[in-house]
C-alpha cells in the first residue's frame, strides 16, 4: 500500500523564543520498518522530534524499499510579552506611597504581578 506520513502529536512553543516544541509523526503503508528525518537530517527509527523552536519543519519517512513520504508542519510561539507603564505617581520622602499602572500584551493566559 501507499506510504503515508501524518502528524501524531505536537506541542507548540510555550514562551517567546523557547525551544520546547515537539512533533511526533506516524507512518502507514509501505514495506517493513520505517526511518524518519526532520529537515533533511539523518534518518533514524525515532518518530518524535523534541526541543524544537518556532519554525516550519519538513518531516520525512522512508521504508525498506526506499519509498518516501514528506509532510510539513509549523510550530508557533506566543508573542513577546510587552509591559508599558501608565499613570506613574512617584514616591516622595514625605509621601512614600508611589504607584504605577501597567498594560501588558503578548504571552499566553493570564498575568501575575509582583
């Protein structure tokens, strides 16, 4: 049967410029044991690729007859976290209760301030 390759599992990057993504592929069809590669790298029997950064990846498989299949997948990352300060009230010796309001963009989920 025809050799095909599909994404079995993936994890996008958790933080801006992180390298914690992974891709797992699964081959079907073809003949015998499979060998996998990412971005034209060395083929091996391992079908999971870890410690990936945000990028488009080319994933390939070959079987015992040297038949091949290739797919591409994009791993994304959140936007960089940007903090801007608004309504700044400086502290003074006579009144040390300064304050500031912030506006935050980027990242994922909710923010915690300390």
